[in-house]
């Protein structure tokens, strides 16, 4: 059986793939929305802020070394 019969979809279509950088930015935006949401208790909002801030630690440490 030819491979084309098994996978008739063209995999070079960019609509099938996610832009990694845009995905990170969208994730960070969602986390920051949770930080700013007053429905969450204060410590829960701090936890969301910690989730968002860990992404920047490698960048900061590289700049100061």
C-alpha cells in the first residue's frame, strides 16, 4: 500500500502547526489574566505570578553572568 493512501493530507500546510513563540505569549497572557482576576485569593494570584515569572529567570541569569 503506498504511503499516499495512508496519509492523504499534505503535511506541509502551515495551518496544521502551532507557532511556539505565539503559544508562549498566549499562555503568559492567560496566566496574567488569572493574576489580575479578583475572584482568586491573594496567595493563589501570587502562585499564578510565580508560574509566569519562572520563564524569564534563564534570560535574566544569562544577562548578568
